[in-house]
C-alpha cells in the first residue's frame, strides 16, 4: 500500500486558555492507495485523513469521535510519527515532528505515548507484565537498576488499579480484558509521558469496565497533569472529555467543548447520531445506524463529505467543500447550514 501526504493550511482551532498549544496539527492529509478487482486491478485512493487542522492545549482532555473508518487511528499514528505525513505540519511543543532526528524522535516517544486500539493484540504474549512495563521504562528513561525497575513497575500497577503481587508475573492470557487494558495504560505511562493518546481504550470491555477505565484516564490526567487525547466511536463516552473533535470520512466536521457540542450540535451528522440514541447511549447505534460510505455509497468527488446523507443539504453542499470555521466562541463547524444557530 502506498501513501501520499500533502499540506494545505486550514483554519486552526481555538486557543481558549491563552497558553501555547502542546500539539499543533495543520493540513494533515493521509491518502492510501487501494487496489481492487480480482482479474483487472483497479487502483484508487482512500482519503483516510483529508486536510484536518487542530490544536491541543496542555492539560486538556480531548476526544476524537467518529465511526469506523473515519480516520481516527491514522491521525493518532501520524501524531506518534508512525504513519508518514511528510508535507503537513505537526508540531509538538513548537517542534516539527518530521524534522526530529534519532535522539529527538526517541525523546518524542518518551513524551507522547499511545495505548493501542486492541488490548488483546497489543501485548506481547511471550512477556510477563513486569517485562511488558519495564521494557519501555528501561529503554526510554535509562533506568536499569533491577530493584528500582521492580519498584517502579509495582507502583505503576497500583496507580492503574492493579495488585502488583498478583499480576506482575502473569502473562497476557492470564489477565481479564479490563486488567489487560490497565497493563496497556501502565506501559504507556512507564516512560512518564506528557501526552497520552488512548485509541479506543474501552471498546472491547464490558459496561462496568468501560466506566472504570474512563474514570481512570480522567484521574491520571488530574494526578499526573497529563494531556489526554482519547479516540472513540462512542459519543456518550466522549462526554467525559473537555473538548470533542468529530470526524466523518477523514474530515473534521465539528469541534467544541463537549458539553456545549452535545447540548446543541451545529453539524447535522452530530444531530443524526444523537437522534439515533436519545438517551446518549450511542455505542451500538452509531455503528449500526450510520453505515460507512462504501463503493455503493461513495465519498462524493466534490462538496461536503456528509452531503449524500444530509437531510439539510442544499446545492452549495454538493458543489464546494465547507471549511471548518469558528461559528461561535470555541465552536467550529464545517457546514453551510449549521443547526442550533439560536443556541450559539
Ligand atoms: N495502512 C493502510 N493501508 C491502506 N488503507 C488504510 C491503512 N490504514 C488505514 N487505512 C484505511 O484508512 C481509513 C481510515 O482508517 P483508520 O484505521 O484510521 O480508521 P478508524 O477511524 O480508526 O476506524 P476504526 O474505528 O475501525 O478503528 C480506512 O478506510 C482504512 O481502511
Ligand atoms: Mg481505529
């Protein structure tokens, strides 16, 4: 699979706090090339992420919300420098991550850590919990004293709500789903990051564990003064965050403070997912009620990506792509016919 990345400058998100952003993303595009057809091969492009810009401020808890395939993981991988995005601009504390050399890149991975999407796949089945957590600690913090490493791993396990004496020597298959996810979080915390990216940290857990993990993230943010970027397809869970970035087919369609966005959404897509689940339990509904664009329902070549499914669409929507623009203080929307205009 090939990859094409380009830059274009799009409107920035809001600086509510007056502080410098910890992360600045401008014009991020990631296009993957796709081959289809058994006999006659056809090549086309998947616009996994298509010209998005946003900032994250120190100490914020932000969520990227979007249905499956909307490009959430691709954004996260770009922020980690794991997916190439040469021509766009991603700055961490003012430093372009694509310009980082070997040592700087390693320091970037110490400061920005990610909890990967699948807690079952992302833990090495051949390593016990001590090895899983102590390895990044040893590599990224240069701590090599075995007794100190054991002490630090035990303290991290306690911090994420696990009993170190019980789980330290266990292998992943000997842990429950919730325990695995806590080990994943402890591993990400091991190098002492400033920004924690958690990709769908609760998707594979039962209802009770989901809440526990959400509250753990919130607690860690407060205790460690962390900045958290959580990725989820579940708008209900995203309400735990300070601010939401709503993605639809590679585009940011709405961003804003979580409470305001949910109480009076401006984008018709957000209204749709809320109408599908009036009690804010969007989890299943968002996946079932909003089928992704497929070859039968392709991404439009021009105009708004959401326009084929939008009940408010006008001619303008099928002709030009709306830009993400500030609609009211701190609220950004990419729509020619925004909703709840009086609430703003
Ligand atoms: N390495 C790759 N090669 C080709 N296509 C890819 C690659 N990675 C992602 N894609 C495509 O890019 C699009 C966005 O994928 P991504 O994994 O970022 O979505 P997502 O929002 O994280 O979805 P999910 O909620 O299912 O995890 C999808 O159409 C996916 O098939
Ligand atoms: Mg994903």
